[in-house]
């Protein structure tokens, strides 16, 4: 439990601490991923309280505290032994919204974060190009879906995943039949069989949005696989995470897979993504795409619990710091509520 410039208290019907005045409440289950935001909020002297959502209770008759609520719940929480953090957060966000509290990345954002197939449906409806995808439940159904996809190689991924975990590339139907595990691919039992878009230059691009607006684009070397989370603890030897200083200080000789693309310019795709985010009440997110040999850009993932790579930010001059901007954005919203000076 972390707080800044606030006294904490308890209220009836809620197992989580609250501030004695309006503050920012950060909803999460991963201390490492929150560390950069914690530092930024503290540096700006913005009052905040962390809600570590793993176990707890909330009352139907309770009244939430005054303030601004930022949801950073992760689809990969179950990989850190927080099996029901998402489910408890869904109840918590619904409770907050029923009392008209301002929630950044509210229940709709979390819904899409843990349901990739519904992400693709929404993106496709918004006119954004996504890979061909089939949802399947059960081993034989997965094999049948791969057969119906009708092209190789193809991707198998969990409907509810996170950090790129569980994403596998298969060269053929026979390869799938040989390597497909008996246990469910996804926590929710739904596997996605998906068209593989081979990046023309071996990189993918991650577009970052803050306040619903495009902030910057990052090119990521995808040659070593699909676990492309920019957070340090998601990468080998903690080389790439904002939550640790390893391999992220300016001037390091360690090569980085992440590079801010100063030349990125795609107003049509950016505009479509911004419209999609607005329509789904998502303020802070990242969207990843691969560009094929024909120059077509395919959005294959949306992350509503995004992290930023400090090495890439330092390498580009340090004028754009993602988590610092998030803290400023949250502070601006809280200030608009007359909560701090």
C-alpha cells in the first residue's frame, strides 16, 4: 500500500484504504509495473493511493471515496498468482461507475483487455485492419479452426493472455497436431487461431495513446518471439523494463529491442484508433501492428495496461516520458475536480 500527501482511513463496506480527501486511486496487482507511475506522481506531489486488488470485499451499499480512479489491472495477473484479481476488479469498477466516479480505463477497457476476440470484433467494426481470427474451445475444435483458416503458418494465442505469453507460431496443421497441449491454451478456455502477418522488416510498431490521443510510436525488434511487453520484468535480464534501472540508463551499451520511431506518420490509422478508444471509454492504451510486404498494417493487439520503455525514451532525447505524461494527465483531471494545488 502506497500513498502520497494523504492520510489513510477505512470506510464501511470496503477492504481497501481511502484518503482523507480526493486523490488518485491506482488499481493494480503488480508493484513493479506501478513503480514508474508511483515515482512520477510523487515527484509532482499529486495525492494518490494504491489499491492492490488481489483479495478483498466491496459492499453493494457502500459509497466510494471522492477522487479519480485509474485502472491498471492486467490480463496476465493470474501468472503472478493473483487468479481472481481481474474478476474482483470488474466488480470494483462497476461499483465505482454506478456511483458516477470518474474511472480512467473503466469496465469496458478491462472487458476488452481480457477478451482478445472481442477486441478484434470492435477494431474490425471500426474499420481497422485485423488478422483473420477464429475462436475455438477444445482440442479438436482448435484443429478444425486451423483447418478452416486455410493458411500457414498461423498463430495460436490465448483469448485471455498478457505479455505475449502462450503465443505460438505453427508451420502447418501437422505441426499443430503434434505440439498442441492437452490443457487449455487460455485461462478462459478459448484459443484464438489467427492469420500470421509476417513483418516485412522483422519489427512491429507499438502506438502509445495518453488521454485518448496519440503520444508516440515505438519500433520493436520481433525477431526473438512474441513476448514484447516493454516492461523490464517481461524481458530477459530485466533489460527493457521501466520498473528497473537495468539496461535502461542513458548511455548504456546494452542493445535495446525498443526504439521510438521519429518518422512514424499514419494519420488515418491514428485517427481510427483514437475514435475506437473514445467509443470504448479507453484513455490510456497501446496498439500494436505489423506491416506486411505490401505495406498493409494489421493491428493484432490492444493493451489497456500499457508500460513504457525508458531506454527508448532516453535514446530519443528524453523529452517524451510516457509515465510522466500519464501522471501529468491524471493530475490535470484531478485538479479539475479541485482536489489539489
